[in-house]
């Protein structure tokens, strides 16, 4: 089995990879097989963990002189086997749910951000954030059209897209016009993420200009005038240390923030959240980021804290953070990358209301 099974899997993988992705039935088989393989990674990790726990338990009991007791309890190994089997079944059940119901969940996340001395005409301004859309294999024109309708129904005053808009451009004639249906009273503003950069930052920018009315902010700022009051926006191109980690300080941000008038509200759009300490030190009121997808996979523990893969990427894996008078929100993303699976990490559309009143 140890010799034959790897060869069988190897030839199955080679056979599946030889078919084009666009082939209908074959594409479904490829997706199911890849999902099984991805789930098996977590199942094997669980087996390793079970072996480590079992071995350490045996060593401790042996040190305590419990070997004779274990020989008298033949059901102990059987119980351990049953617990391990139950754990494996739980892993596969969770992954199956993540590939079906879990990846379909969408949360409209609404909260208020206090901005001291906010002008009366900016009071109650509604900012809607989308992030990590990943147009392409897992985000078709039909699917993004449904999310566009949901976002527009939230009646945004401003709508922001914080990067990773697309994976490739072969589908752009279908997906970009669908995304271009987004509407906001004072405009839609977008920045690029690492996947956009991998596709080609200039090419993605050109596609956005061709098929949407979005204003793309690439290392520059702009001003939104609302009834004579000004809201300053800064949008940064994605720059990171990688793997997946962002810069802790960006000189471009310092230069752009230096030109902001004192006392006027500001919003920073940065694909990765790691610049939040610098932004807070510069006095920016609100930072909107994404990139992490919230980990896509998380342990569904009670409370607000979620243990997820994103914790290996950044100090700010998901949710809302505060430092002084600054607020950071890390959006969990609307699309997916790698695999179309989400566990305890619903897709997110964020609605932020600006207020000069203290948070309740």
C-alpha cells in the first residue's frame, strides 16, 4: 500500500491536470478531487497531533509507573482509536460544510466610527467597503452581479474596494462590467492588491478605466466634497515583505499624509493592514484593509476571537482595531483564493457610519 497508493494518486493527478479547466464534468471532478486533497492536509495534521498527544501521554504514564495499569485496561487503545476516528470525521465534516454552506455565507457588518469635530454635513456618512473580490475562477459575472445588487441596496455615500479585485483578465469582458454596476452617491474608489499586481497593475487599472467608473487611487490622495465639507482619501499600491506580510512603514504614506490639513477627516485605503501603527501615528482617522480573508478557515470558538490561518500573516487578522483616535477595519473579503472554502469566516460587506458623537 505504501508503494502502490502514491503511484495511483500520482497518475490520477496527472490525468486530471491534463484536461482543460473549462471542461464541464471534468472541472467538477477536478474541483471535488482537489477539495478532498486539501481536506486531507488538515486530516493528516490532526493525525500527527493525535500521535503526539498519545505518545506524550504514554511517556508520562510510563514515568509514573502506569504501564502495568495500561496492560490491565485493554479498552484504552480502542477508546483512543475511536476518539481519533471521531476527530477525523469531524475534520472532514467541517471541510464539507466549508465547501458548501460555509463558503456561501455573507455577513453585512455595520458599525459606527467616531471622528472628533466631524463637519455637520459629514455626520452619518455611509461608507461601504468591499475587499478581495478575486474576479475569476471562484467569482463569476453572475455571482458578482448578485453582490453588486446587495451593496447598492445599502445606499452607500462612498464605496471603497481595498484590493485584490481580480485573478487574471481573460474573463474581464464579462466580470468587470458586472462589477462596474456598483454605485455610490459620491463615487466608488478602488486600490490594487497583490493579486492585481501579479496580474499586472497597469493592465488591471486600464481594465477598470475601460469597464467601470471607479476612481483608482495608486499612491495618491483625493478629496471628496460633501456640502462644503471635505473628506480626504489616500490610496496606496500594495507593497509587502511576503510571504503575505505587509510593510510596517511606508515612506509614500508619510509623504501623502504630510499634505493633509489639520482637523479634516481622512480615510486610508491600504490592501494590507500592517501600516495601521504608522497611520495612527500620522493621525489618520480610518484605515480600511483586507488581504487576509480572515484566514478563510477558522476555529469556531465562542466569542469574538477566532483562531485562523491569518494569524500567521499579521497582527491584524480580521475585524476592527483602535489606536488612539484611529480605527482600522480588516475586511474578510468577498471572494476566495486557493480553495472555495470558508469555515467560521463568512464573506463580508462592511458598512461604516461616520459620527462626531461618542460610540455607544
